[in-house]
C-alpha cells in the first residue's frame, strides 16, 4: 500500500519548485530563488566546459591532421635514408673516387704563377710545327666561382698538316686548353710571305683555365656575402 504522506510531500515539493520558476526577472538573477540559481549555475558550467572541450578538441584535431599530412613525406625520407644506410659503404667509395678525380682535374689547372709558362707552351707548340703566329693576344681574365678563364685570340698560318698537328699538340698539353670559334681558310697569295699562296691560316680563341688561389676565393666569398646582405635590405 502506497504511503499517502510521501505522495503529499512530493506533490508539495514539485509545486514549490514550479512556483520558484514563475515570474523570474531575467534582469535580476540575483533575486531569483535558490533552485533557479542552482540550475542556471549548472547550465552555465556545463556550457563553459562543453565549449572549452570542443575548442580543445578542435585544435587537437587540426594538429592531428597536420601530423597525418607529414606522414607520407616522413615515410619517403625514411626509405631514402634506409637506402643510403644500406649503400653507405659503396657511397663512401664513390665519394673517394670523385675526390680523387677532382684532384686530378685540379692538377690540370695551372696556378696564377704558372700561366706565363702555359702561354709559352702554346706559343712553342705552334713554332715547333713551323707555323707563323700572325696574332697571339691574351684577353681579359674572367673569374668564375671556382676557377678563372683566360681567352687568347690566335691566328697562325702554315701547311694544312702542320696546323692539324698544332691543334693535336694543344689538346695533348698537360694543362687544359680548349679551342673555340675555329676558322680555317686559304692564305691569299698577296698576303703570303713566300708568295706561294698554298698555305692556310687558322683563327681561333684558345681558352685556358686556372684555379683560384685562397685570397681570390676569399674575395669572391666576401663579395657574395655583401651582395646577399644588400638584397636583404
């Protein structure tokens, strides 16, 4: 059998609770009864916690997506490094071979003090083949990042086979010399010293190269640093 006193108390409590929510002035929440105040505080707290939790999850979600986007790149880097690690011994051997090759090439480049001797070698190569030098004029040195280039305008005259032998001698010099813009033609009989008119002349630009000494390299680096500094401004 239900207890009538309990029903009466519950009914009274519900009526009292409903009465506390009647006629509430939203502009004066401080004057509200205790029950509306508690419920409003609870709702506000739940809203704050919910918004904070949502905001935190949103930022975490963005970070998670950013990390996921990095995953393919990191996997590719990992594969590349694993391949390098597997072939590390072979790569070291290749590096040693490349360094030795570079040293051999550097030995073929004269230093600044050796350029006069190289120019003399080119001249002697022509004279040794019986050629006449109508022109032998070194040009302006062009400085590159790691070497300097010297162009030499030359014109020699002589027999066909002697000119061919001269170009072969130039190619076989211990130092690197290249021939560019070659022009070979018959010498006019009026211009020929022996008036035979059977000789040929060859015009070309011989280019030789030398390595830069430490002072020149330092000057180039300083100039580049100055240019970069000027670009940043």
